[in-house]
C-alpha cells in the first residue's frame, strides 16, 4: 500500500487529500455529531446502502452519502463516500469521492474489468428511478462518469437500481452477469450491458414493495441470490436467499434457511446483505439504523458460511476479533436473583454460574403452566456506550419431560426492566423485554425460528457458545459462531445478566473486552 499522505489515510495521495479536506471542512461547520457507532459512520452527514470492496490488502467502503436532509430525496443523495480499512474493523475517512453530482446517487456496486474499476449506481430521470449510471476509476478514489452511452435502463422504463456483478467462464470466454433491482443483465466486456429478464424467481412468494438483490455468488455448484424486500409474515424489510444451478436462474427459495436476516415483529435495527469478495474468504456486509437520529451505520462484516446442507448463513467473521481491546474484570461476589419474587435459585462456584427455575405445575397433562423465570446480574457495570465484546458459554438442562427450557442473557435497563435473549430448546430464539419489578415476566418482541438462516435456539445438554458485540445501544448476537440477530436497547445501565426459563442452566464465567474503537 502507498505511504501516508497529509490526510492520514495511506490510500490518498497528497494533492487528492488537499482537495478532499478543503471540500470536507465546511461540512463540519453546520453538522457536529458524535461519529461513534457499531461499527462505522461518517463523521458528518450520513451514509446509506454500503458496498465493501477488497483490493490490495485493504477494504474500501463505498456508500451513497448525504450532507444534510432535504425534502426531495434524490436531491440529498448526490455524493459518494469512501472509507478504507486494513483490517475491516478500524476505518479511516477518505471523504466524498464524488460530490454534487447532477443526478441522484443511490446504492452502488464495484467490480474490476482489466486494469480499471467500474462502479454502477441507481439514479433518476426526472422523478423516475429508472437508470443505472456507470463510472470508472484506476485507483478507486478518482471516478469518471462514463456518460449516457453506458447508462443501463429496463426495456419497460420501470425501476432499476444497483447491480451486483459476477464473472463466469463460458465456452472459454469471461462473461459478466449483473443482478440489479429490476432484473438480470449480461455483458461480454463488463461495460456494455444487455437486458435478459426480470428476476427469475420461482415459488410464488409475494414480495411486497420491492425486490432488491444484495448480490449473487457462485459457491460450489450453486448460485446464491440474496433478495431484499417485504416478505409475507414479516412486517419489516428482510433479506432472503434464492438458489439456482445456473447464473440466469430460475432461482428457487431456499425454504429451510429462507430468511437470511430480518425481524418477526415491527422492530427494525439492521438490514441489507451484500457480498464482499476477498481472496480465500467470502464476506457479507449490511448496515444499521441509528435508533435516535436519521442516520445509518456500517455494521461489522460477517462471514458468508454455507453449512453442510447447502444453506448460506451469516457467520461470525474472525477478523472482528480486532475489536477486542483491554480485557475487563468481572465480579460476582454479591450476585443474587434479580427479583425477590423469583421461584428459583442461583449459585456461583468454580468459575461457573448456575441458575435454576423449575417448571411450575402443569395445567393438565400436556399443557405447561405459566413460565417460571429466574435472572441474575454481574456486579460489574460495563461501558456499553464505548463498546464491549462479550464471550461466554451455557448448557441448558430440562427438569421434566414435558416443558422445554430456555436460557440466555439480559442487559439491564434503568426502569426495572431488561432486554433479554432467550435461546429456546424448541428450535427458536426469542428477544424481548424482561420485567423484573414483581414476578419475572418475559415479553417476546422478536423471534428467530423455522425458515430462518440465523441461529435458532440451543440443544439441551450441549454446551453452546455465545458472543455479543455491543455499542451505543446496538448489539449483535452470535450463537456457536452464527449470527442470531442485531437488536437495540436504550437506557442500559451497563450490567450484564443471565436468565433461565423452566429449567436449569450453567454458565462459564464470561470474558469481556473493551472495544478498541475511538
């Protein structure tokens, strides 16, 4: 990689840095915000719809970018932002590498053709989002619009947006396929594109509002197409997986792991899934909604993992271990049950925490009684605003043959409540509010279960490992190295707790690190 420039970013030359900074400084005068996030956000303005590209030992994060909110949406998104990272965790601002374009700049994708990089993004003719515009660069920093001759439109003039591009060898030639919002395209040179068809999706799934491919990738003998939209059974935006043996489809729903990410209720914290292709690794990027302001964050990168049954899932990327800073002490001398009305027990011994909440009497033979819950919290209070990485393990045991137990962790809030994650032993994970003022009561607000690629529950009697990445009220949950969910919780006290329902659970004492972020 080139040496450092006056900007402090090793990927920008001296003259380019001066141009970037001169354009960048006035922005800070009218927007001054805390730029910390999980994991990255622009220091001023806001990014949206991120695209991560790998080149020569560095990650390049491109995103549509606005300096300020404006009433007409396409008037505010007239810029493209760039940040770079050597490890995929710690990002350096480059700044807006395209500014004040004469047209809207929406989501984009980048690929390489020969010795040039090519980028497309969604744009507008008047009020209609009906065109892909192409740009070229030799260094990923200075971009040139290729002009109307390279614009891509649908034959029917309807919506078209960002197009993910892959190359495939056919009859001794490299052929390029593009997967755009709107349809599939083909190119023999990666520059000029021919429309093939609308997205050839089978299964008859009624995707509402939009069909937005995050990308398509060949893995083994299958092509995995990721499609965002509003799916039946889910109120909010979700991303699902379609598969085919051919680059042009037809693509069928991968029903056993159909929902790659999304929410069962009306919560929406993270969305999107796009491929980041790195030699020897296939990664996925997505982004997070700021819960208090109209801004978006770039989320931690995920590993794209295809399991033994051929289903793609979002996994923990080992590169995120770079988030671990100083290890923090955990104390448990005065741990007790979180509610005096709990019908359970708690003990700490030999580096383990044991929680027991036996099932209450059954209503009838196969009808369980009201759930019995016990919870406890560590003595230590952590700075979740600055960010922490938590790793732990648990083993759940059933106490009778009828009632399925569950266990997990909880994050204390200041109002006698906690946000709790319950890993059920019935192939479901639930997330919601734990009420602690009286007899503990759990109110589920989101669930991960059948048809989800995310980790859904634990098996009784087996040790399961969990991981939490938490910062600024947002946290990612991993179970056995697979993503469970991204969730938000405001008003956290900084105390980490543990919870069991209708059974017994043993936790190894967790390890906690401060995040190594500014």
